[in-house]
C-alpha cells in the first residue's frame, strides 16, 4: 500500500481494564493487514471524526486483530 493511501472505517472507542493502558480503538486484521509492510512496520496516521490527526502504530491484541492507543491531548 502506498504511503498516501487512505482507508475509512467505523469503530468504537474502548477502555482497557488496566492502569497501564487507557483508551483504544479496535482494528480488524483485514484492515490492519493493508498497512503492515513486509518488514513489519505498523506505523500509520489516524484521523478521528475528521478533526484530530495523529501518528500511531497498529498494536497486536494477542488474540487476533489490532488496536490503536488513544491518549489524552
């Protein structure tokens, strides 16, 4: 996938049951795999609700699928 590719999808904001992690959005394998490079790079730029843009990484959930951390800012 080229660096200027864009995919739009709908997901929900979730809260981890952890003191280490805060909120996150879930990303399915089907969507995440379109961004993960052969070298394993998972860095992406997210735009939430067409207003907030930030650099982030697709993090593996461990049981399939991925998530993106959402921090307070």
